[in-house]
């Protein structure tokens, strides 16, 4: 719960924009940071006891041999480091990413993401040379379909292969992708997508960079969202909830490619400070000790069931989706045309906020990322508020 200066209380359904996954100021995290704030604030790249413990814990929870680790203080820096590492590992310089993914706000990260534009401001051409974008599968709005109307994953993979062979002439170092599009609207790919992409990357000696800054560290019920599909990336980035609000992120490379960290001057002034390591270590330990991955699966099932019922009773709800505590409700003007209903999304957000729900500002897609500690009682309270808000908006627009 959050309380504003006027004493109004709000149920947190955003985790500080995917950050405070253990709730605000979890005692164990706060105490760990405070201990090192009084003992040793920064030691640059020297090894400290708390850093050693964190590295061991990360290697234990991450899949495969993802154990060559460098720490940073923000997500975009971790992605930039992943790009540099991929170039050092492959001696290739080009990258493929996906429309509507988001990877950060510095040049390399922005080059892997949708361009930033608005009616009043534009960065102009923001993509650096050698960065290419392709469509990624959206089951609700597929570009390619099978005869039965379902999404055709193979056609996306074939498009990527044709692009690699005809458009880049063998210079692609890596695919850079979110496992699920967070800012794009909690859009999950088909279950067979990443396994087929992994095979494509292996066939062409291309690395797979998994940007889990938003989706990782338990948000979908697994340490990495890619774990749901049994796929191990070559490089992974972590952030946001990694330190439960303390600025710490990571770029992790497979053991066989660990020497790349020496080639790219991977160090950081602040990322591996004792306070940062303490926050990240405490966060991982809390997830284990409080069995929060199990909680995310259990309460996540409630969320999905409740959202499916919303879809069955509210005509402006076109699609619902999610895993664990990474959830989305897509609002449309008509289910046949699937025309986005941005006006409704903004109103639902505003009405729910006035009813006491602190969550993520919306267009036509309502996004929810409650803290991993949330139980079914508070999950039900939040969904009641959202359903009331949707019902009120439907009445205003004449759907009821």
C-alpha cells in the first residue's frame, strides 16, 4: 500500500514500474543496504565479501552456465555492455531487434528499440548504423497466420532467415529481444517462438541476447522468463527489481564467452558497490526464503482466471494475457476489427487511480505488475477496482 501527502491510500499494482517486486522498503533489503552504507560504500571493481556471495547466488539461480557477471547501475548500461560483449565474442557488428521492444535510452539501446516520437518532439534519426528491426509475433495481432487462423511462428522465423541471408551478408552478431514485450503491452510470444529462434541463431552463429531487465527475477514465476520455454540465452541483462529499488543491474555472459568481459572494459563506477550487491543478494534470498516464485504461480493463476472472466463479460476487452505477475488487458472498440480503444484505456486508468489503484499509465493496453508478495486477497481487491472502472467506461461510451 502507498499513502500520499493527503492521507489517501493506494494499492500498488505497478511495483514502482516493475521495480519494487518485494514491496516498498522490505526490511531485509533496507537493513542490508544500511549495513554496507555504514561499512563500505564503494570499492570500484575490487572483490568484496558481499559481491562474492552475490556472484555465487546468481550463478546458482541462473540457467546453464550463465556465470560471467558484470554489475551496473541502470538497465540501458547493461544492454550497452551486452552489445559490446556480443561484438567482442563474434567479431561481427550488426544487430537485429524487434519493433515495440524497449531496451533503454542511450544510443545503442535506443538503436535496438522503437524510435521515440511524439506530436511535439522528435529525436530525429535515432538508430545507429548496423541495427535492424523486424516484426515479432503477437498472437492477438499476427502478421502471418496458419490455415486455422492461429499465428504462424515459422513464417516469422523464415522472414528472419531471409533477412539474415539477403540483407546483412553474415555480419549479425546477435538478436536482442525482450522475452515478453513489457512497455509494448505485456505481449507474450507463442510458446514455440524462442526455441525456434534459438535454433536459427545456432545455425548462423548468432548470439541470443535476452533482455530481462523488466521481465526477469521472478516476475513471471521464473528467475528468467525464458525459463518457461526451456531456452538458454548467450547473454542476459537483469535490472529493475534486481535490487528491489536500489539501482543495480547486471549483464551476464555464458562461461565459455566470459573472456569477452576483459575485452570490452566492462567495469562500472557504481554498479558493483557493496550496497548494490547487498540489495541484490537480499532480494534473491527473500524470493527463495518466502517462496515467492510459488506465490507468483499460484496468485498468477487467479489473475489469469479473473481476466478471462473480464473478457467474457465486457465487450471492450479484446484480449487478456500474462504469466505470473506480468499482465495485460487490451481494450478495443470492436472485437472483429480489433481497433485500439485508447480513449477507454486512459479513462479506465484514471478511474481506477481515483478508486485507490496505483498502476501504470495506459493507452489501449492496461498493464499490471503487482509486487511478488501480493496475496489473493489484495489481487482480488485490485481486480475489483479495474472491473468497476471498465464497467463505468463502457457505460460512458454506450456499450451497456
